[in-house]
């Protein structure tokens, strides 16, 4: 049990410490960070924090508090629609989607994992209402990849007078398993549109509706998502086919690396952060990992079954949450599946100019951005962000760094 401290309490005087549980605190900070792009308001989030405190600071209390807030704010949106106030309606639905995404994030830790499907539907419904009220309205897209239909949204900047089919640079945003469209809007898409780019938000296997409604798990061959997306974009009259970029956020940094190693039509790539070893993120005891990989899966599964109940609640949640999108119930099978996402063999094959980030605050992929940049053979840059450990990057600063780089490359 050595890799896991019994508790990771934030400093008592830390103004960013809303919960002692690091999972709940980090999710709260992500939600608050969305305020800069209109997807949260401090007063509303503060009310949910207070409700969760009064409920005992459990995952159940947190789930109920943010679900209730999301439902309430969604009602504000419906009132604004009835009053013919589209700007207020758009803001309310956007905030509701953000709050319901926070509730969805912890649903698996409440003891009622079936809440995830209903929670996803509620969140996605509010995102769709907000997306339809953007100016111009976001376009819902469906891209075929083999037998799978990949759902997504294309966001575009407003056309200026006399412009009907301007070919614009376009950014594909891909996140990890916990990334929802409203999160990609805050961490990239809203800024892209403001700067004159098109933005494509796309769900692949193990994400969004494919995960929560169809039970489809993640897969490492992410070119099966990105190559059909590039095919689709190159056929559009409003996309410059020579200026299509890919941004991978979180675990999406590993997925985007694999896709770019196979799909060479991309004009630029951002790995935010660079990822080399997904299995290492769980910080599992090395002897147990070796046992699972050495042909003794039964022994590894039995050992894990005895360890898991004795772990702190936040660690049990983190492991359960991380394992969920890979759709592997046995510990040994999960270890083998995560090993397939190592990017060390893929990174040297990337040809597009690449920006790699390293989060100074990163406790999930510590140091992996620098390792990834070292393995690249293409034109590359490394940007290291600073920040307090365990706290998410402010989206405005993060987006500024990425789009300053993209503007130079594209």
C-alpha cells in the first residue's frame, strides 16, 4: 500500500481548498475554472459546495448538490427561452451542462453507477441546447468509422459581411474518458472560435454517449477516430484542408499521439500534456503489476481483491473511475489493457509539428511531457506550465499558449 498516502488534505490556509477529499476538490476547481468562458458562476458553485458540506462531504452529497444545481440552472434557461432572451438561455444551459458534468463525474462513486446514463443524458441535453444558441449555432455532426458512428459538434466563428464559404483552419479537440463537450468548449473550442478557427468536438469509443449510453470502451488505435474526422473535414467548403490541427487534452494526449503517428495529413499537433505511460498513472505496486503481466492473472486478481477494500475512499474512487472506460472488470486484464496505451513506440513516427506541454501541477502524468518531447523526431516545442500541485490549469492561460503556438505553425 506504500504508493498511496492514507489522506491527501489540502493546506488549511489554501484558498483553493474546498474539500479535504482531493477528488472532490479537483473537480470543484475544474468547474470553477469554467467561469471565464461563461460555463460557471462562483456564487452558484459556492451554493453547491455548501450543500455538499451540509450533506457530509461524501460522493453522494457532492453528486446530489451539483445535480440539483444543474437542474435549477437549466430551469433558468427554459425561463429565458420563454422570455425570448437567447443570450441568457445560452449562458444558463452552458452552466447547467457544466454543473451536471461535475455531478456525472462522481456518479460512479455513489454506489449507484447506473446513474451515469441518466446523468449523461441530462448533461448532454443542456449542452445541446447551449450549442444550438451559439452564434452561429453549432452544427451537430455524425462521422462514420467502420460500423461505428462518432457523434460530435462543429463550432464556427461568425461570418463577416460578404463571406459565405471561407476556408478556415480547423482544430479537432479530443479529450480523455472524463472529458465532456462542455469541458472541451472551455479548454479550447471557445477560444478557437473567438480567434477565427473552426472547432470539431468529437466523441470516440470510451467517451461521451459511446461510453455512457452504449457501453463502448476506449481503444488505443485512435487513428480510427481522427482519420475519419480528417476525411470529413477535408470535404467541407468551410475548412482549409491544409490547416487541420489536433489537440489532445489529458489522456487525450496519449490518444492524439497514436492518431498522429498514423494520420500524416495533420498540419499541427498539441499533446496537452505529453503522455508516455498510461499504466503508470495508477501508481500500482510494481510487484502486483509484474504478477499480472507474468502469466499469473489469477494470483494478481486475488491479491488486488484483498487490497482494494483497504484503500482510502479517494483512492478506491480514482482507480474505479480510471478503469471504467477501459471496460475491464478483472485487475489483471486492466493492467494488460493499460499497457497497450504506452506511446513510446508511437511518438517517433509523428511528422506534424508538435507542441508538448508539461503541467507543473500534474499528479497524474508527472514528468511524462518532458519524456514525450524527448522521443519526438518531428519539429517540436515543449512548454512547461507552473502551478500548485493537484490544481487544474487556468483555461485562459493554457489556451493562450496553445493558440499562440498554433498561429505561428498554421
